[in-house]
C-alpha cells in the first residue's frame, strides 16, 4: 500500500483508497496514474467539443495574414498588409468609436436603470412582488425579435408609438433611418432587452443584505442617499461588477440588433466592428481583410475582462472580509 | 428599505409603473395586433374585431412550423449534447484538484465572451469544406459555445454545494464511484441542472448570428425567418406579430419555470442568489 503514497486531502476518496483493506471497499485501489488522469478524462469530451470550434479561431490569425477571398480559389501570404490597411483606414477608427459608444450608452443606461428599478422592487408591496416575476420577460426575447417588435411599434403607418408621437405633434422622428437618432434607437432596444439582467442581479444582492446596519443607520437619522452611498453600494459592489462585466463584454460585440434594424446604416452611422467585419467578409467577400477587425476586438475584450474579473475578486474579498 | 414618507412612496411606485409600462407594453401590444386583421391594421389602435386569421395564414403553409421545429431540434440537440459532456466536466471542476483547473474553467467561461463573428468567419470556410455548412449538426456543434459555458459554470457551483462527506459515506458503504455519482449527486443537482438546461435552451433558441451565417436554406430557424418579414415588400404586420408571438412564447413560459434559479443561472454561478 505504501506505493500509493500519502492520502491527498484535495482528492476525494484518496483517503478511502488507502484505508485498511478490511473496509468494504473496491478490492483494488485505483492506481496513482488513473487517479491523476481521472479529472482530465472526465473533462476530455467537453474539451474536444470546444477545441473543435477553437481551432478555426487560431486559423483565423493565420488567414488575417493572407489575402484570402471568397471570390478566388488561390490566396497568398501578404504579411501585415491587412492589419496596416485597417489601422490606417479612417473608417476603422469610426467603427471603434461606434462600438465604444454603443457599449458605453447601452451598458451605462442598463446599469443606472437596473439599479434604480431594483431598489424600487426591493419593497414588500404587492406591486413589487408581482413585477419581480414579469419584468424579466424582455430578457428572454431574442434581440432580433425584440428589434422586430420595436420596429413594428415605431412603424409610421401601424406603429402605436408613431401614433402617439404624431398626436403630440412630432412627425419627423425617423428612429433607425436618420443618422441623428439611429444610435438612440439601437441602444433603446438593447436597454429594453437587457436592463432586466441588471435588475435580477442587483435585486438578489439587495435582498441578501443584512438588516442590522440599515436599522442602526435609520436610528441615526442618515438620509436615504447617505445610507445608499455608504452602506448599500459597497455591499453590492461585487454584484454590480458581475453585471457590468457581462453587459460590457456582450454589448461590445453586439451584432444582431444593429444588423436587424439598420445593417449598419444609415450610411456608416452604425458600422461597429462586428458589422464592418460582416461587411468585409460577406458583402466584399474579403475574409483576410475582415479578420483583423474581429481579432482586435477580441484582444480588447480579453484584456478588459481580465482586469474586470481581477477587480471583482478583490471587491468580493473586501465585501466579505469586512 | 424603511422609507416612510408617503410622497416618496408614491413617486417610487409611479416610477416603477413607468418602467413596467416600458418593459411590458411592447409584448402586450405585439400579442394584441397578432389578433388584428390586416384590414383594420391602419385605422384602429386598441379597439378592433379580434381574429385568428394571422395565425391561420402563418400555419397554413407549414413553412413557419418547419422553422419552429428546426429551432426546437437544434436547441434541444445543443442542450442535450452540452449536458452529456458538461455535467461530468462540471463535476470534475468542482470535486477534483488538478493542475490547470482554473485555467480550464476560465477557458470554458471565455467562450461566453468570444465575439460570435470571430468564430463565424473561419467556421464559415471550414464548415463548407467539411460539409457541415447548413446542417443541423453544424449548428448544434457551434451552439456549444453558448450552452456549454452555462451548463459547466452553473452546475459546478451546485456540485460544490454538495458536501463531499455524503459521497465519502456512500463510498464507505461500498457503492462504486459511478453509482455514487448517479444515485447521490444527480438527484441533488437535478433542480440546478434543469434550470441550467432551460436557461441555455433559451439563449440557444434566441441565437441569430450563428444561424444566419452558418446555415442557409436547409436549417432556417424562427429568429432568422423573422428577418424575412422585415425585408419583404408586402408587409403583413399581423402575420409578423403572430410569428413574433410564437417565437417569444416558449421562452417567456420557460422563464417562469426557472424563477428560483435565475440569478445563479444568469450570472453563471458567480452569484449564489
């Protein structure tokens, strides 16, 4: 038995495997190699399945260095040409700006609105209890379906919002069709779909808060805003960061809402990085030129998520430690 | 929170109602006009003769039923495949300690944040080469990027909640590792598993970009089909509303079933609500 080695406390059953043989156990204790390999073996199917999808991901780095086009059979290695072309193209910087604007406005609105609504839902009234259940519905709707719904609502001939706007004298609100209101329109749809995500998370945080500090704050006569700022906010910070992390990461690569509403238009108003990559690859058929747009977005998302996750785990330690 | 000021309370509740109107009215209105005849679409708003005409036309060709069934097939397929490989993976990540564990776990999580378009561009090429373009299996495979992170991360948390002592005790009683997994662990994580499966089903069902670009005419789903209604010249708003209602209905119903697990599910286990 000594060859099995010391029981490893981190491995369940390791101590059992080394237990005295008169215990009613499997007759042969698992050999060390098998025990070490077991987690990897159990994980293998999941890994294989996703590696199959990820190989193309690495191939895409290679293709970004070629002039691969869906129009021709042959392609050749062109080095960093696609990359330098992209970085010196003013429309690339426009795309970056559109992408950041979209992420900033949608995530920002969703966080503020979500926190506000969660605070209002956190009371024991019948209204709040009923709304807690139904307010998540928009989150379950596919973004492209949500876009369709809003398109119908704002449709000039049948839309109920268009009707309402006309009745108060606004006839020329063009939503996605005008450069001035296009960004507002797509952000509005994103906010409609995703605010419930923030609400659900923040509300869970609010409901798990300890009662005592808030009662003593009330006895001390602190204002509602003061209590919120000094007690509530620091305590739900880890939750807010999780909500922020998810929303930023996903809004930076949003494709379906913009595509369904305007296809990046009018003109190039809403040409974010994913829309530009789509255009390069599927309108102009230039795969090699399209890839750098997505690779650079991925690097940006990766770095951002790395720091946000680190910041979150520190905030979580602080929140639970104090 | 104890806010006793009655004016503040009224303001609070009216603000809440205002948001509820914003969130729920579009769904209500969609349902409403799906029962409105095209004749009445332009000259009525709320009062009209309800009709099932839109639904009848939608289902008369069998085309839309086909899209719907495609959606069901690829979504169920993707979730089942994710469960088959994800449940053991979640267990391994919760129970065993091994080198590279956290890195592996984060690799799975990072799929949730990988830009879809970046995955699609090379896959578009490769799927056509290996014959997976426009096939149900091709979609089911790429959907693993959506459903697998959910299954693994949510269930990992549920497995971690089960005390290893229970497993030890069963092992001492002579049950094999596999039987302990099936008879003790599985019943304990079942509620979490159902919730994770339903939630990932919703997100796979909702996916638009993968289906739009990695499938052609062979596997059209309701999300992609709905685009047709926008671009077609003769716009049948009522039918469009009926199509939208049917595409959105399963998700709303499923959402009601997983209320209790929603926080944990949506945050992928990061928040144990």
